[in-house]
């Protein structure tokens, strides 16, 4: 009975900490306690006029033309796409980004010498959502020498 | 202090019919088995190593083969079939606790691996916790081959036939698993309401409306899905429909309907326990 009581108490404490959404120490994202989880699903409110980001990876060819790279082009689904190539470019991590450059080259036979992350937001209005002005939020070139301290590894 | 301890004991360890726990075991394992048989692992096994960011629990489960071991397709498929076998044992109640433990560990390993590539979904976590808890409980004390075997041996020893008397057989250890699952689910839903309140911005009325809407949806989900967990397991047509409150297509066994519906059993347990 004592062992089970300790187990019950431990489960309740771990779940309570997970439910609080606190992320102690080095843990940067929620499921570090998985299967004990928080559940903040769809809690972020958006209001009229808000821009909602839609990020897209753009490949830059050697002749400087650009090609849109969707998640399925890299064999990824939406979240790995965000956590993989998009994050690699935003973190200026060439080693992480080069993995996706190689995957894209192997799958499509297209060489890219750099990536950009393009935000094509939608704007929330009373009449529905409308496209907002696109903007480049990050870029990475494989040709240029790495800027010191900017080669962030995940 | 003594009163607190007594209250704790009276709450968690009051006599409860073993059949309640057995019914939950069968339903939860059946739902999980149905999900498991549909799984393939080619996608997660083919992900680039640079995306591999193992969850802590995956490190722990893979410790026997190495802290940083990255499972390949053959490893995942071997775990899949062993987990299926363990699930069948747990379902029929043969070596029940061993089967439940292996079933829980296998499922947690497979899901944790799938969630180690930046992709993460919520609904299956309560099932994993429930399986862990059931593995430590007398879930095979009724409606199981273990129990049948035990009673046959006793009848043979006494040279007298005794009927099962399912509802009369109680145990002080049959209630805590269901109450704990109930509490875990309550804390998860509390997190949802708290997030609504905390993140909905400065317009308090909107925040409270969001939180109460979510709470109502959670309750409605639990009540409306009384049959969701069980029936939809055996009736694939159920999976085709979207949950009434969700805009997401319900293409997965882990759609909101069965997972919210899973709250019903532990909640219902309070009524059962008082009989």
C-alpha cells in the first residue's frame, strides 16, 4: 500500500507539473514529460487584423532562381518541416540545413546553394482570411563563409 | 496526520469490485490494439538523423541497447509484434500484469519514437498512462484466463463448484487505478482550461468564454462518447466522421471522440464503486 501510495503521489505531481505548462531547465518544448502532458491545444486567441504566419522553405538555385519546397518534397509532414529545415534556416545552422539540401537534391535532382524562409501570412478579417504581404524572414547560403558564432547547432 | 493518512487510504484503497477494473482493462487494451494493428513505421524510420531528438522516456526505454540508440525499421517492427502479442495476453487476461506491462512499454516506445522527430500529438498520452497504471493493478482479477484458472484450481481443491460472483468480489486495490486515471484526465483538462485563460489575451470575457466552452466540450465529449471508445473500436465506420466540436478530420483512431470518451470509464467508476 505504501509503494502504491508513493506511485499515486508521483503520478499526480508529475501530471500537475506537466499541466502547469512549465518547462524547467534545458527542456525547450512541451512533451519532455510525455506521456504526462499539458493540453494547451488551440488556446492562442487571434483577433481581427492579426496576421497568422505560414512559413515556406524556398530553395535558391546556382543561377539565383528560386524554387518552393513543400514538406512532401522532403518526405516530411508539417511539424517535422517546421522543426527541421525551417528551424535550421532560421537558426543559420548549415550542417542541419545541408541534410535537407541533400534530400531535396536526391529526390528532385535539383541543386540548391541556399535556402530562404518565406512567410506568406494570412490576415484575419470579419469576412474571412485574406493573404497578407509575403516577407522573407531568414536566409542561409551554403557558399558564403560561416559568420562566427552563427553556426548554431541544435 | 493520522486522519489525513486515513482519509488517503479510505479514498484510494476502498473496496471496489474487481470487475470494474477488468472491464476497463479490456476496453482500453482493445482500443489500443486496434490502433496498433494499423501502424507502420516506414515514415519515422526514414526520417533524417538530424531530426532525431528522442524524448526522455525513449532514452530510458532504450537504455538496455544504448542511451543514444536510434531504432531502425527492423527494430521497430520487432517491438511492434512483441507488443501485439503482449496486448493479446493483456486482453484475454493471461499473465495479465506481465502482458499489460509489456504492452504499455512497447506502446510507449513506439509512440515516443514517432514523437522524437518534432511531430507531436496529444490524444494517445492518456492511453499510455492508463496502461502503465493498469499494469500495476489487479486488472486480471476478473474476466481473465488467470482468474478462471485460479478458480478452477480452487474448485478442484475443494471438490466443489463455486460460481464467479463477479460483482461480489472486491479488492482494496481495484479502485485506485481508475481513480488515478480519472485524476490524471482531470488535470489534463484543467491544463486546457488554464491555457485558454492564460493565453486568450487581455479580454477577460473572451478568455472565460473560451475556457468554459472548452470545459463544456470536454464534458460533452465524455458523455456523448460513452460508446465511442468501445463501439468505434469494432465499428470502423465511426472513424470516418469528424468529432462534433473539431474542425479536424477524424482519420485516426486517436481522434478526439475515443480519447475524450475514454474519460467516461473512470468517471463512471465512481458510480460503480458505490454499488
